[in-house]
């Protein structure tokens, strides 16, 4: 999680403002997919 917090400002400096929302969506999508996989792993561990 910490890595994105200092990478994102750098990305924002490099990209034009109209692309900032896109980077935010990509970050949230990555976090969402990570959380879903964590939840699936936990559920599988519980069922075993």
C-alpha cells in the first residue's frame, strides 16, 4: 500500500490532469482485485 502513496504524485506530475482520474481508477481496481483474492483465500482456508 505504501508504494502507491509516493508513486501516485510522480505519476500525477508526468500525466496531464485529464488522465489523473484514470490513474486513480487503476489504483482502486488493483486494490479491489487484491482484496477479492485475499477474501477468496480466507474463505477457502475456512472451508478446509
